[in-house]
């Protein structure tokens, strides 16, 4: 999709995320694409002259014309705007469309080399300060926050884990849970999987945020709200914690896939979904598909990976055979030179010593499932 920006013309765009990323330079586009790929709930916009050819698959919008004419629409639609444009230019462009600090979106600026992330507008009420910290952490950049009263260092519920690629199961409870966090009410945090280094402030976790080892322990503590991080589906009994809770899906599931040549994407996807349901795992927590390098051009696997924006990694025969596996196959060795594909590939990518599913054969597809340990 290419937007043609013209003076006085309404801009119609497809919005899928909560935050917009905008870039207008060659280096800025590279930085923006990296940020878009790793920071979920974002929509990316950049100039059509930097087209890479994969914008449709990556859900990226191209535009022609002055970026200034895109901003009024972005201001109306997005909670925050991340701009890889010089600070002075951004200030001049947004000045005519500013209305009120209670309604203006967060605006964050990143320099062209990705060295500094600057909170420009709506630092507190709009969440630009927390957005700045999250983006800076992901880019290994320096956050620049100038708000004198920036003292409430706590968890931004809508951004929690975003730099790791965590996604919400549902946005329904974001507002009431956020209220419990900022009002210093008892909030339970239960993390079963995913990155552990999500707390990035130089002080201890606020006293109202309490970590529990299990959902059952948290329910017994009767918190006002909860943040639950897990790749698995909750049982009916556990769902009580979500009455005022947000469920986050960390990107921790690795799918080892082997298949016959020419297997359709529909069959591969069906096996994936059926297998994850059997394991009671969420498809939203899938991070990657991995296989043997003989399958690097397998259309069905490529289509599934692109559809879901999953990484697709392949390994050589030597790499696969370097991993000790539970279920070696002489048949697989005969055709590929490897004693297994799905199982060792899942182990290699995930680093897991044990797999959630060692190996399952279904039609033309063989699948193994690993959970990345942290």
C-alpha cells in the first residue's frame, strides 16, 4: 500500500497497531524496520523510494509526498508516534497540530544512528517517557527524558515486554490494570516464561507490585489486578486471575518442522495449530520455525512463516547431527544425511535440554516443539 500525500487531501490508512513508526531517510528506514520487527503493536510508515519489496508481507505502509501531511492522521489514530527524523524538524511539523496534553499522543524522536531516543511530547499523560525507555532498551540507545517530575518508576502495562516482542492476549483490561498500577494498589505478577530482565529502573520494584511463583498463589493473595506472562492457555480455575488482569504472550515457542517436498502451507499450518492446541500452548507465543537447510526454499513453510511474521531458520546436516536426539531416524538419514530434522532443529534454536513435544508425524509433516528457557 502506497499513500500519496497531498495538501488538503484526507489520508486513509490501515491501522493495526497502537504505535506508529515513521522514517524518511535510508538509515532511518533500516532502523525503523528493525524496531518494527521487534517492537510489537507498531505500524511502520516510510517513503516509497526506500521500498524493499517485502512491505506487504511485513505490513509496512509506503508513502509519497511530504511526511508533514501524514502527521494529522497519525495524531488522531495512534497512542504514540516514534519518528526517526531530526528533533527540530519534528517540532516544526507537530507544532500546528498540537491541541492539549490530555489528548495529544506521545511523540518520541530517534536520531538517524539510533544512539538517542528522546521523549518529546506527552511524557507523563501520554506515556512518551515510558515509551522512550522501552524503545531505548531495545535499541541499546540512551533515553533522553527531561520531565522534571519524572519520578513514578513503575511498569507501563500497555508496553510491558514490548521490546521483547510480548503481545497481549486481549487489550480489554489494560486501562483498569494500569489504574491499579499507578494508584499503588496490590498488583500480582506471575511469569511462567519469557525474558526475565524486564525491570529496567535503578531502584527496587515498587512495593505494590508483588511477584508470585504460581497463579494459584496469586489468586490466594487476592490482588486488585494481575500481570500474567505465559505461553500456555490458562485453565478455567486460573482464569479467575484475569477478572482484572492482562495476559501477555512472550515469544518463546520454537517449531521444528520437517515435511515432504511440496507440502502445502495449509497442511503445515493445520498441523501447527492442532499440535499447539494439544499442548495447550498459544500460537501468539511462537517465535520461529526451524528446519534443515534443504528446506530453505520450501514454499509451504516460507508462506506460513511470512503469514505469521515468524523467523525461519535452517541448519546444515552437520549442525543437526551434532545434537543428541531421542528419536533418530534411519529413514530420514537415508534421504537427508541427518538422523533427524524437527527435533534437533528445535533444540538448536531454543537451547532447551528437553522438548515440550519430541516429535510427532502428521500426514506430510513432522513437528517438534520447544520452549526457550530463560
